């Protein structure tokens, strides 16, 4: 390719196993230190520093300085969307780990994808929103439907929140485990934030797993799913 975006450079950066593990670790939406990312990647701190410099130079991650410590995060939601899409493609073509981790069932059930709900719960939520007329396809992508306010009312979404206007309101994100879409964008982030604030679920420490409480799960299913979601 002689003209246009240099996708080969980005693909090469993401394709390195150590850097790929770093990017996936940052999909939890929490900034991590170089040492933490070195552990995630299974490399020395010196090697991690080199990888992080390359990812930062390419605009895939950004640094945050907090006192004497430097933390790293994905550059923005677009990068998270890209990584989740690659993970979905890898699953589709059979490029999966030979040994699933101990958290694999929980991750497939419900997890955070950068800042929104993913996994089986996230896909079911998105599908129900479509069926209820709360979301619909517009000329530029996914937009709120005529029943949006009624559908999202149980979560207490504040539609006048300026945060909903700072980025794309709603978009489809291809779920790597379900290979169907879940809700991303500012609205997706707001929904997960409210699910956690209402106490329906919590984020497990040092993990992307979103663990629903029994009452929270019952409430979620009553409101947003007409079919039962399988237990892990």
C-alpha cells in the first residue's frame, strides 16, 4: 500500500504478543503502571518500557503522570473498539488460547470493555434495546429510538449530562466472546456506570469481570431480557 493510512505499522505494533497483552490489560479502563504492564506482558521492565514507547509514539496509549508515578491508558475509546474487534475476529477464525484462564467463564458472562458492559449480559442488553425500539440504526450509525427514555429510565440515565455530548452517544461494539454487538459509546458507558451505582453489580478487583449480585441480576433480567441468561 503506497497511499492512505499505514495499517501495516499499526498491525505490526498490535501483533507483538507482549504489546497485545498490554493493550488487552488496558481494556479494563484502568490506568496501569509500567511495572504492572510488564507483568501482564511477561517481560522485563526494560523491555516493557521499549514496548510502551512504541505504543505511545503510535498514539495507541497515553501516559498520565501522578506524582512520581507514570500510568498508562488506552488513548481513547476508538482504540478499545479496535482491540475488541480484533479479539472478536481472532475468536471467529479460531485463534484462541489453548488454555482458557480461570476467569474465562465469568469474562464471557459479563465484563467491562473499556467503559461499557460486554459479554453475554451486554449483548442481551443491546438486543433488547433494539427490540424495544430504544435503539435504531440511523444514517451515521446507532441512535436512540423513540422508546429510549422509557427503556433506559430504570437505570436513571441523565440525558442532560454533558458527558453524553463529549463523544459519540451510542455505537455498536463487536463482542469478542459472543460475536454479536453490545452497546458502546457515551450511552453505553453511562449505563454501566448506573448499573454499578445502583449496586446491581460490582467490578472484581484486578479483573475485567463484572459480577452481578443475585438481586441485581434478577432486576436486570426482569427489565432488559425476556430470556434467561445462562449461569457460569
